[in-house]
C-alpha cells in the first residue's frame, strides 16, 4: 500500500562547471599559433516542476538526495566542454518550497510551474577567451565553479475544491469512498486517519475534487495532535464541509458543540502564504454541514433536533448516510454548485512565466568590512569577487596576477585604501586570505614573462628552464674537475 507523504527534506546539489583549458595551437610552419583552449561546460541545474500525475512526495522520502550532472572540461582546438544535464524533479500541484529557516522560496501551483532549486556552476573560460591586447597568450585558464548545494523543505498543500472536516471517526473517509472512486482504508478505529484522502466527484457535467482531511481536535490550530499538519491541507479548499457524527456515544458531545469547536480552530488558524490568504480566512469560506450516520434511528432523531438550529447560521444542512447511500445525490450537487460559483469568481491557476530582472548598472558589487578575527584585516564580500576566487588557479602565478587585475578594476583596492588598510594587511575573500600590496601595477604596465608567470609576484618556487640548464652545466663542470683530480 502506498504511503502519503506531505513533508520532506531534500538535498539539492547542482552540477559543477567544467574547467577551462589552457592550450597553445601547434602546427607545422605556424610557430605562433596562439591560444586555443576551449571553455568548460556549465553544470546542470536541479529544477522542480509541477506534474499533475504526481500526488505525493513519497519518492523524495526514500530518495532525498538529488544531484545534477557536471559540466565537461574544455579542450584544445577551441573545443568547449558539454554542459551538464539538468535534473528535473516532478512534484505535486500545491507544493511549497521552504529553506531550513522556514522562509518560503516558491509556491508551485499550476501545471508546468518551475523552480530552480539549485543553480549549476559556471564553466571556466579557456585561455583563448582570456586573450587580450596586453596578454596575447595566457598560460592559464579559469576553473569551473562548484554547483550550488541547498537543503530544502518540500511541503504539500492539497489542491482540492472541497475539504471535509470533522472529529475523528465522523465518517469523512466513508463519504469520500461513496462520492468518488477513491478507496481509502475504512474501519471502526478509535483514532483518526493519518493521511488525507483525495477523490474526484462527478455531478452531472461538472467535476470537482474532494479531500478528506484527517480528524481535527480542539487545540489543533496551536499544534495539538496533528492539527497543524492537517489544517494546511484546507488552505486552498474553496468549500468546507462539516461532517458531524450524529451517532457518537462519547459523553459531552453533540453536533452543535462539535461544529463550534471546529469553527474556533478554523478561525484561529492563519495561512502562511499570501496566495492562500487571498482566498479569505478559513472562517470565511463557504460552509456546508453534513449530518452523517442518520441510518441509525437515534442519530436520525438527534438530526431532527439540531437541523433547524444549524440552518439559522445560514449554512445548508444535509442529512446523509454513507452506509445506506442516503442523501448523497443532493449533497453532491450542492457541493458542485458552490464549487462552480467559486470558479467563476477565481481564475484557474496557470504556470507562472519566467520573470527576468536585470541587475542595476550602478549597484554595489562588493562590501569591505573589518575582520573580527584578524587585527588590521579586512573581509571583502560580493558575488563577483567570491566567484573570481573560486575560478582562480592559485598554483599559477599568471592566474593570480589576472585575479589581482580584476579586483583592481572592480575597485577593491580603492575601497581598501578608504577603509584605512595598510600594506601587508590580511584581506580575506571567499575564505582565502591574502597579504595586500597596494602598489601592484596593472598588467598593461608590466612586462610579459614566461607563460604561467607574473613578475609582480615575488613568490615563485618553480624552477625555470634556464635555471635548470645552468644547474646541469654547473654539475658537469664539477664532475669534470673531480675526474681530473682523480687522474692526477
């Protein structure tokens, strides 16, 4: 038997971007072929899409980890890497996406509505794309960015036209089974159903959905029992139907007191989403009262006593019996009429369009703040500086020099001077700490050296070809002098 899961936590990991390629074109009779390293492919996204054929979050309960494909690295000959494959996750209509702090990120209503749960990392540029007037043959490429990793909470709010509310064992599941083709598990339990049951009801030419919301108890709006878990399934119902057990044997209970207790809970509960609040508070939704189990003589007599009192509140009252199939047709068409009236007043939700919001040209790209852990240090925060750090090969001096040029052009050095930074101050960007040198010139004013090197950077532990050749020559001279001494 399938399980109904309406709240899960998933780990959405987007694909990482592929690294750019550092390559030089080599061909006979073309000694200066120039750079031809291709760009890395972008990582795939993790995308949530509403699918009307999906009705539960069960798949995510057993497989909470979702990872998209990584981008391929670039290659020589100006060949760019392939983009990573995006991962499409199908979710039910009415799924709400929240972060771990409870902030609502998306409300997925309407077939085809999409939400990018995790953004794939950008692919790194190859050295062919990095060539410029000052740097004609870059000896480095940019690294691909790691994909975004997010932990998200998916919460399902049933999108039903009619919600059945009532105390446990009031007969709500039985009504769903006789009004629709749904077959919920029904028995004389002393406890409530643990999952909402949805069914499709046909009344003449009209069709609507009905949800059996598990039994509520006093205090449900404050979290008593499982009330908060079930009340959210009523937030999007157009019509609420009170199902009252007229044959209950519990002392102190009668149809009127049951309705009053449930009305107090509905009035106290407030929807979280603005879209749900647009339907009005639960206390203001249209009502229908269903006096159930009137096939029992004592229940039929009790229904006679309370029917007029309930009708005085302006709510239609129907006496039914799910077991004897009594009064079901009248109830079915009355619900259909109220649903049709609601649909005339409210447009059907459609898939939301993608909205492009260009970033302002004069917006602040970064911020500089004092480092609380390092005396005289500073922390630079910003989307672009942090992205550039992730893309830099720190074992390549030329790549580090290119990073310094980018930060300088962005205005980071000027901002540090205004903040009172001194030479040698520790500057941290995206977890990487540098010793700041304010007098580093731009690359246009620096003579070019070997590929992968930058004369501005004093730290260079690599041994060049000229140094290796001189060392070999020195060793040979030393060996020759040793041999001459031996012969003598």
